[in-house]
C-alpha cells in the first residue's frame, strides 16, 4: 500500500531546493491562493505545481491525494448548494415539500473557487513534505527560530500520518480475519470505521506517550542549539523569485492595482448557463 505524506527520495528539481526555499514556496502559494478568488489564477497555480511535481519525479506521489480532493470537492458543492442562494438559479434539485432546492450560479462559482483553492493548498504543502528530509525540515524551522517543542510537534504530526495509515490497515485486516463483515457499499464502509477508529486512537495515545519519553531521553530539544546554516543556490533564488512574482501579481490583482480582465478571462462563465429541471 502506498503511504501518503511520506518522504520520497529522489534527485529531481524540487529535491535540489533547500528546505527554506520549499517553505517559502508552500507559504507563498498559500497566501496567494487565499488572496485571490480568480479561478484562472488558481488554475494556473495548480498547473504550475503539477509541472514542478512532474519535473521532480513526484507526479505519482502527488496523485495520491486525488481521492481526498474528490471527496472534498463533492462535500463543498453539496454544502454550498444547500447554504448559498445568491445569483441566478441554474436549475432545481430534489423537491422538498412544496418547493425545490435551487442550484444558484453564486453557489457553484463559490464551490469551484474553494475546490481550486484547497487543491493549491494541499498540493503545495504535500510537495514540501514528500520532497524534504525530516532532519532538513526541522533544521529550517530552527533557523526560523521556531521553538524546538513546536518544531518537533509539527514534524511528528506530519510523520504520524503514514504511520496511522498503515496501523489502520492492519487493524482493519485483523478485524476481517476475525470474521467481522460490515457489508458492502457506503453503509458498510461507514460501519467499518467504528471498530477501526477506537483501537487506532488507543494505540496512537500509547505511542505518543512513548515517543515523548524517548524525545526527552535522547535530548532532541538541544538540537536547536546546533542548527546548520542553510546555503542558497541559483535554483533556490530562481524559485523564490518566481513565487514572489506570483504573490505580488496576485495581491496586485486582488487590490485592483491590475485589471485582470485586460490580461485574461474567468475560468468558467456560468452566466451563459440556464437550465431548469
């Protein structure tokens, strides 16, 4: 089974960047995605991240998050349809009582924007994690003067994800080997989570206690005093310049300093859609 959020060794373009540059990349993409609601800009950022992943040999690792994005997208669309009624009504869904559930242009537009935004956030953060060694990531946090407790907490939280994934699969296989059959379909999957989550949480708490004692015994908190200096190469400076340009352009468009309509168009024009069921 493939692990998510697991460091992937390699010698690609993104692996050659130092940890600080990757942090600047992830934070810059996060700020740019939050600052804009333009779907074309968000889609362009996704394409940029995808190209970086493919060139760095991390395309397959990045695709592992696709099921999460699909589930998140479906939930966002349903949530916005049920809660947002702004804009023109495109069509109506399931009748409730004497009325219907209207699907408005404002709800669909907002849902698409949020899906693109979350795709940028998750993809850039995962690209940082899967291409950076834990020791390099912690050292970069120490250079940023992040307290050692918080740096270790951040690293352990990330590295616990693949561990919990493997543990959950083992617990599920153990339950099935003992004759537990929750059934098929969505209801079966839902019933299957209960017998897995409880032992998974108990095992995680036990491991967290052991891990805390191990950290204290080995003196990891003193590593902040021996932080290594980070060296910047031409590739690092180029990446920082590209991310800075994206961020500046996004902020300028967001504050109206640049008219985006003069250089591009929206990703989806829902105004031309008019359906009724």
